[in-house]
C-alpha cells in the first residue's frame, strides 16, 4: 500500500511540475504581447506629442510674424 501511495504522490508531483511549466510559458507569451503593445503605444504617444509641439511652435511663429 505504501508503494502505491508513493507512486500516486510522484504522479501528482509530475503533474504539478507540468502545469507550472505550461503556465509559465503562457505568461511569458502574454507578457511579450503586452510589451509589444506598450511599445506601439509609446511610439504613437511620441508621434502625437511631437506633432503637437511642432504645431504649437508654428502657431507662435505665425503670431509673431503677423
């Protein structure tokens, strides 16, 4: 009976290890997607911010010229 119990415990430990390994790989994939999305958002923000500052400077220069 003890041998049977040890086998069951070993099987459970292997199952837990497999679940952890699979779960970690999914988390890493999800984090890669989030990081990529964050990079695109940051690029978009800098494009919008640069265009806004350029428009503001152009507006000030136009007011100074007139």
